[in-house]
């Protein structure tokens, strides 16, 4: 993995800027409520974090925690750097146009401040490797020299001799409290890859614009093919930005759904689980029977009881399913074989596929409807005793 310097700007909206030791920007990103575990996963997906940079003299706890978990060195300036300084160093390196907000500027500036500190050492490493015609092992030498305080020659010797056991032994001493990072979801990986791809497109476009700007001094007009190419690049960037926004929106929706499901699960104690159906038609029931695992003595909520198959009624009878909750259209005939409870009479906690109701509340509602309704005694013998057997979670 490529060794990286990561600048981090913590806060409600946190940001990172990832650069390599040659000063190339790999990725920039920012997000509201960026958790430590999520940032660690993102950073490790980009490369091997060797140095974590901050723009503060005192190391923020957010950065200290990340550096400890990654076993990375922390660079801090001798004073809290000013806004103008941070903007200037990002601009000097030619990446200001690629940042979206002040948080990303601060994070990228922190990475470049750290690079300034390590640049003399990196130049020395490059010079030594060039002399020995070993520049291709630079990515392996840098971590050994910076993180493990090995001399350049010792690091090169270990790599040349392919002393993997010794190298692994050295690497194990680096990390003090690293736990496996949270695996990025497929959607998060796709967003990150799109960010990197879009970022590189912007870099290319910026280079082309700079080149054209220089050529304008010699040529009065930009050639039509070049204009088409620029327009194509700009449209590609807009396309990827829209796609990123859509994916981020999808990711937020998934997070929200996950939170709802976690809350739903937490509320299950002492509740009856209800499985939701649109109707009691055969094709719909067969589909839902598999996905919801409709089992003996379940309680079902049905949106439209007017759509019903006799085959489904027989299946419900065999499964000892006696209680139906009506959420919309009713069916008087079914009322002779089942206890049908109106949804509005129950306080339910719902998701798209399931609902929960307090067991005592359901008991009272069943008792009330059994008392006030004439029910087919043969079909509903010992109804309450039957449905109580396995219903409470």
C-alpha cells in the first residue's frame, strides 16, 4: 500500500486530506458526523497512513485516537496555524480549486504542513534509492524509516534481503491499540471511489485550463476541438457529482432505516410481533409466506381483507392463525372464523414489513372482541389459549 500523509480537521463536520510523500493529492473528503471508525476505514481504504497532520499546536483528542489506533506519527505545528496560512499553502500547491469547503482546506493544509517537515528526509531517501537504482522500493522504505526509526541503509538492506520475518516483527511493534476497522459498505466504497475518480478528473481539467490559459497569450482563439474536450470533461464532473450526491442520499436513507430497525428490535421485549400483508390472495400470500416466514399461531396485519383466497384461509386454519388485524378494508365473512381487530384500536410500532404491539394490550383487545362478537366455536376453540402459546417474544 502507498504510504500517505493524512491531514485531519475534526469537528461536527470533519474532513481529511490524503497526500503521498511526493506531494500528490490522493483524496479529499468531508462529512457531517464523521465518526472515528468511519474515518479510519476511509483512510485505510486509500493507502497506508504513516503521518497524521493537524493545524493545532495541541493534538485534538479525535486525531490522537485515530493516530493511536493506526500506529501513525502525529505532526503538530509549533503554533495554531492561521486561516490565511492554511489557504495559502493549499493554493501554493495548486489544489485550492479542488476543495469544497473550509474544513477540506484546513485538512489538506495540515497534510502539506506535515509534508514540509518530512520533505528533507524524503529527499534523502529518494537520493539514496536513486543512487542504488532502487527507487521502486521507496514505498516500503518510508514507513520503516519514519515509523520505526530505522536508518535508510538498514531499511534498504532488510527489503533487499527480503527479511519478511524481521520486517513483520518491526511492524507489529508500531500499533498500540489498532482494532480491525469497520468494513466500508458497498455503497460507501462506491461513493469513495467516485470521489477519487471525480477528484482526478478535476485535477486533469485544472491542468488543461492552466495550459490553455498559457497558450491564450500566443493564440487568440481556443480551438473548437479543445473546447469540446473541455465541455466533455466538465459534463463528466457534473455527472459524477450528481451520482455522488444520490449515493450519499441513499446512504443516509440506509442509515436511517438501520436506526429504525435497531430501535424496533430494542422495543421487542414483551411485545407481540405482527407480520404485515397487503391481502390474503394466493399469489401474494405465497410470496410473503417465504419472505416473512409465516409460522404457526402468528398474528397477521392485512391491509385489504376483501381480497381473500379460500386456499389461504385453509392454510391459516392449519397454522392455527386466528387473529387478524385489519388496517383498511374489512370482510364480514372472515369475522366468523377469525378474531379481526381494527388497527386503530391498537398502539403499534411499525416498519414496512412488521409491527409490534404490547402483549397485554392485545390480550385486552382479543378478550373484548371475543365477548362482544359471535364466533364460530368449532373454529375458535380455546382461541386465546392457542394464540398465547408462542406469540410473546
